[in-house]
């Protein structure tokens, strides 16, 4: 059986039935894309805010820890110099690796 070539009207009809619905599934409208983009930007802004807070809290915690280490270093040195702590106590403190 020999196939006949499609006429222009048959080609248009075929395109409307098979190609256009498939393309519509693959593409989004400008409005849909804009909504998607806005959602992504909002999510990114939210994440940036969270990261900024975490970084700020981490910097504050590190600053406080450094000051505490400095304070305890002074305190232990003072206790050592005045022979208030025994050698055993000083060794226990050294094993804690605080400083």
C-alpha cells in the first residue's frame, strides 16, 4: 500500500492534534515562569537571612569563647603562680585542652 503525502490541511490538523498539546506540556507561560522565579527569589532571600543569623551567632560565640579562654588562662596562671593549685590539678586542667 502506497502512502499518500499529507495535504496542507491534513498537516495542520495533525499538528494541532499531536504537536501543539505536547509543546504546551513542555512550556510555561510568562506568568507561571514569573511566579516560579519570584518563589525561588523568596526562598533564596529566606536562606540568606538564616545564614546571616547563623554567621552572626557564630561570630558572637567565637568572640565570647576567646574572652573566656583568655580569662581562664589569666586565672589559672594566677593560681599557679601563687601555688594555690597543685601540680596534679594543673595537669588535669592542661588535659582539658581549653587554652
